[in-house]
């Protein structure tokens, strides 16, 4: 019952806990917190500059993670940064073609989704 009465307060507390977790020395906790901070800012709050901050941190820490690069591409699109989008799309294409353990079908999936984003924001 308390949650229904104060959802905004609980969201703020949850966000603060994610910020704290993002600075954790434990890499898995830090990575997951950054991921959710990026998703919240990108998809819920529509705070694209903050989403860019978190997606950039994820890509810097995990440069071969194609999913993080995809979200960086989407964030760049929301910010209207088409030149940066094109550069990131090229990185996604190159990365997907050379990732060990990724099938041709998975490769096509990421490249096609990224290409759709690129066209959406042109």
C-alpha cells in the first residue's frame, strides 16, 4: 500500500541506489547498474544527454559489446547527432562481422536493426 501512495519517492530511491551501484568496485554490479541507468534515461525519462553519458561509459568499458553500441547509436539519434551515428553504425558493422561466437543470423540482426535506426533519424 505504501508503494502505491509514494511511487515517485520509490523511483527516486531506486535511481539513487542505481547511481551508488554504478560506482561499485564489483564489475558486474557496476555494469548492470550503468545499463539500467542508460535504459531509464533513454526510454523512460527521455533524458538523452544522461543516456549518452551512461551508454558511453558502457561502450568504453565494453567496446566489443554490440548491444551497448546499439543503444549508443539510438541515443545519438535522439540527440540529432547524425554524423556520430554514421560513425557508430560503421563500428557496429565492423564489430558484428568480426565477433567470435556470433552467428551470421545474429550479425544480420544487429546490423539490420542499427540500419533501421540510422534511417529513422536521418
